[in-house]
C-alpha cells in the first residue's frame, strides 16, 4: 500500500527532496518514522 502512495507522490512531484533529517521512533519494537520533512 505504501509503495503505491509513494509512487503517486513522486509522479505528482518529481522534484521532491529531503528537507531535513528524519526522526525515528525511539522504541525498538516499532521502526516507524515520526517525521520525514520533504520539500516539493
């Protein structure tokens, strides 16, 4: 499901780029990102 959403995001905004460092969840049980800043 996420691969479809990311693919559509990149198709709509081909120049998307990282705008800062990602912030990860600190608990080892979850490997989620709390934030992932981007610039379009």
